[in-house]
C-alpha cells in the first residue's frame, strides 16, 4: 500500500491514516508472534526480548501510529532524518535508539534525542558523546557495535563496529566517561568473512563477547541483534533486543 498524506485538510486523510494503522497493527502482530514463537522454541520468557522498530525513511506520522499501537522503542540511522522526527514526536513516551554509523560532527544533535546509541565503535566517538551528554545534562546508553567481519589486525569493520579484540578496551572508555552508561553490545549479521550467511553462529559469537564483557561490567547485559530476516536466530542465540523495520513498516522507499 502506498503511503498517503494523512495531514488534516487533505481529502481522505483520516481514512488513509486508519488504513495505515490497520496495516501496521497487522504487521506488528505478526512480528510479535514471531518473537513469541522464537522465545518459546528457545525456552525463554517472552519478556526477555524487546522489539525496537526501525523507522528510518518513514514519517513521524508512522511513529505516532506505532506509539498508539504500544511500541515504545524506535530506531533511526541518519541524524538528518531522525532529529526532526524525534522533535515532532517529542510528546510521545518513546526511547530513540541511534543505530547508524555516527560521525563526531553529528554527536551534539544525536545526544539531544537518543536514549541509546547502539553504534559506538571507537574511543573518539565515546569521548564526544560524553562531552555532549554532560553539556545537555543527559545520560546516554551506549552499546558497543561489534564487527564480526573485521579482518585480523584491523580495528574496525567496513560497516562500522570494533573488532572483537577491541571490545574490552572500548568498554573501559565508555564505563569511565561522564554522562555515558555502558549497556552492552550490538552487531549486524556480516555479509562477508567467516560468518557470512551464518547468522545464528554470528549471534552466538556475539553472546560469547557479551558474556566476557559482563564478567567485568555486569550491568552491560543488553544484546542487540537480529532484524526482519533473522530475528529468530537472534532470539535463539540469546539476544535481548531485536531491530525490525521492513517486517513492520513495509519495504522501504529508495533514498534520494
């Protein structure tokens, strides 16, 4: 279904909004059922897994509808899209997660609305986030993005993320930084390297890294993994949060 203009004053706007809400409700119910089934299969309580809906490329009107349907966690990956959307939805009880590669010149903006930055992959970024968190009087949750496709001896992966052997050092930087809270780890299933096409194995490796991290930072127990196509593997491995966009919102339009 094409997304129509649901602003007041446009013909059929109310009907379009209700149609979109019905569509989102159906999609959301199917995703929640997938999570419930995966939890049951893994012998995990359903409450163990939190759904984060990735709303990138979709308008604030969809975020409002999702909030009406009970969604409390949403994610964005581009500040230029996220900042105005978060501002427009500032009256909603939502936690905004930033999941994209983050340049330091965007940190001030992101620190103004994000509750959790899931893509922390270098000390310089953590230091910049700390400065802006203190300046704005906020506490930012941070996940270390782990690049499971990083080549040996290479600090970061092509799609962002620190190599597994760099996690502990980065964790120490985040844990010691004012205004930051070390929440755990995140990964994206690799497209290359030894885990390409092996999502379950990739997520199991992330859980091993999480376990090592929790040995020194017990509160860092969040594990963000899995998307529309592989959320079941993430739940089976032990993920606490799954990031789902397409399965809830539909196939994304091309970015201009």
